[in-house]
């Protein structure tokens, strides 16, 4: 009887070991992320920037692609109502991200389809090229988030 219990205990242990090892593999961290923001909603823009800054604080390199009306966040003339509870705008949060090592680009279609030029963009914001962005999106080591 004791021998049977020992065998059952050993069998249970051997069955569980692969699952424990597999669970440990899911603790990987992502070193670099791509955040694609195209929403014109102030709160959605704000949440995208809050999460982008938080990921940067946790050590991730954050790349932001601003498309459509979200491209306005990168304009020198950008103005918006501050969001509570910190009373900052999504544009101010974007600027903070850039100061902390993040990168931002406007979509390749943004400038040609607006009245803005590259000179209207804040310092540090570039224009995305489709091959580069597609490469980031297809990179299995980079997680992509869209807002």
C-alpha cells in the first residue's frame, strides 16, 4: 500500500513538472513595443499615452505610430483639454515619452493628407515609412498595440 502511494506521488510529480516549467516560460518580458494610435477620442489617446509611458517606465522601448487625427498630437500647435486626474493632455504625455527615450512617427499618409508639413511636427517625431513599420509589426519579438 505504501509502495503504491509512493508510486502515485512520484507519478503526480512527474506529470506536474512540465506544466510548472511551461508556466515559468510565460514570465518573459517584451523589450520593445509598437503602439499604433489612430483614434480621435481624447480619452483613448490619453489611455494609449498613459500605457505607453507606463511600459517605458517598466523598461520597454516604446515606438508610437500616430495615424489620422492622432497625428495631431505630434504638432507644435497641438492643444487639447487636460485629462484628469493628472491634468495633462495626450500631447504632453507624448512629449514626456519622447524625453524618456520613446520614439514617435506619424503615418506616411498623415502629412500629404493634411495641411501640415514636417516643419509643423515637434522635435523628435519623424515620418513612418511602410517597409519599416511592416517590419516592426511582423517582428515576433515586438508586441503591437492599437488604439
